[in-house]
């Protein structure tokens, strides 16, 4: 995989290796659930969290959107959107990562963002939505794992060596070496541009960043390459000597970076899923009503805008539901793949639980972000490693929460 801690890249078998590769993939998903885009997919109806008030399709407190080839548009229901040819999730137009401006930023901004793979960056400002699309950045590569530097979203680009074999062979080593690793979206200029390239990191043209974890100060990275038919991994830390958004691929690396060798144990120690008993108090309080015998996993984004951490609770059953959760300026929320939602205001101990509109079979809810009092939740048509239709749901939280009182 080339995607860990929401950054690993999964592979899909060729026809003559279907059984072997599928078995390998299944084993990887057991050990690295946070890497898997399908961690949000409900495995069984037995995994239901219970009966909650559901947002009715007839209510005027939400709006559906879907992705077109180069933009987004409103729709009555996800299943009513035009059919889309299914593609591997690394190649599909879908929301890969979402988040809001960190609480630590001394700003009145309530902005939130969603990184749309193969398309661009969605900017949310209350009920207003805009898209910054850039084919020069997003075509030919997979975008994922958005974090923040002050008010600016930063994300990384990679190419799945499995799905992009022909593409990789068609480009020169020089282009490979100068390809971007980290990219910034500038909210004021509304443009995206590279911050760090493979050349800046002194990586060879045959290496690929396989994953990273950023704690706000240090970037711990894993890089891989094929050597004599086997995959070889190396690990390293680097610290920027200037704020992330001041980095430039054109400046000599020695003036911008401090490097140290890392290890496999250190990398996986940071990015491996952790037991829910060790989760932050605010997350445990939010999900306190979930019985101990229930099996679930939750990807937690703190209010700092750093890399998310995944926590899991191993209950009595094998079936599991998975969630995304985050702490924002006004709300703390967790949303499960079936639409079950737990939410509270940052200044109130009252926890509200409700269910988002029921999705058709084969569809799931994914990552989310909150801007002001407006919730934005990703949805997609999901089938193992492929994605078909995709989009997002806009929900007025004030209206929904008032109806629950």
C-alpha cells in the first residue's frame, strides 16, 4: 500500500493474481484500517448503533450535491445522479479528506475544506460552497491526507504504482524527481501550488512516499521502492526550518529542512490504530453511550489540524462500523458510515444523536467538515476497491438540533 494513516496506497490485483492479491489486501485492511477508504463501509446490519431520529428527505434542512466531471451540482437524491463508470478509489473523483480551520488559529474564520481527488479543493463558508479546480495539479495523481498550516490546507500527492504503471513509464526521470509531495491551497488567492518536492527531500526517481504523520512540528515519512522484485522501505523525519507555507521547491533544501533517520517502529508507533480507552476525553465523552460490547473504529481529527489518529474498540462481535470524528471551534462531532451522528457544541455537555438520510444499498458516508452551523458530509457509491457516484450532503445543524429538543 502507498497510503497509511489515511495516506497509504492500496493495490488491486490483475486478473491472473486476483485471489492472491485480494487475500493480501484483506490482511492489510485488518492491520491498517486507517489506510482504507472502505473503513467507513458498514459490514453488517447487525452492526447498527441503534434507532435514532432520522433526517427525513421531506425536511428542508439538507441539500444533496454530486460531482460532475469537472465541478459539482445539486441533486434530489444520490441515486438520481448520472451513472458513473466505476474506477479504483485512487483514480475516482471523490472527497478524500475534509477539515476545518484549526481552533488554535487566532482568526474569526469558520472556513472548512474538502479535498476532492482528481478535481480540486472545495471551500465551505457557512452555506456557501466554491471549488478551486486545477488540472495541472490533480490530473494523473491521487490527492489525500489534508492537514493545516495556520488557515491553509496542505495535502499530499502520490501515484499508485499499481494503477499508474503506464503513466509512470511514460514520464522522464527528471519529471519524476521534481514531482510534488506536499501542496498548499491558498484561501486568499484561491490557488494551489507545490510546497515540497521529491527533489527537496533528496529522494531518488524510483522512490515513492508511502505515508506520513505530522504532529505539528515533525513530519515522519515512509518511502518505498522496488528492488529486485521486492519492496524496500526507508523511514525519515524532517522538520521545516520555516513555517510550512513559506517553503518553496526552488530554495536549496539545506536552508529549509532538518533531516533525521527514522525507523519502522517509530513510524508505525505514530500511525497505527490505538485502543479507544486511550482516546482523548472529549472523544470518549462524545461516544460514551456506545456499549463496550460494540465493535467500532473512529478516525479522530484534533483541533490542531495535524494528522488524524485512529482509535478502535474491539467488542464482542466481528461486524464493525467506522466513523470520522473531529473537534472544531463550535462543534465536536462523530459520523458513522451508516449516517449515525453524535454531536455537541464545544461549550455544552448535551450530546445529540441523529441519523443522516438513509443511503441506498452500496452507498456510504465518509469524511466531514463543519463550517459555522453547516455540516458537509461526503457520500459515495462504494464497491470493494472501486467508487462510482460521489458527492456531499449539506446539513443545517441549527435546524436539525432544534428539531431534536
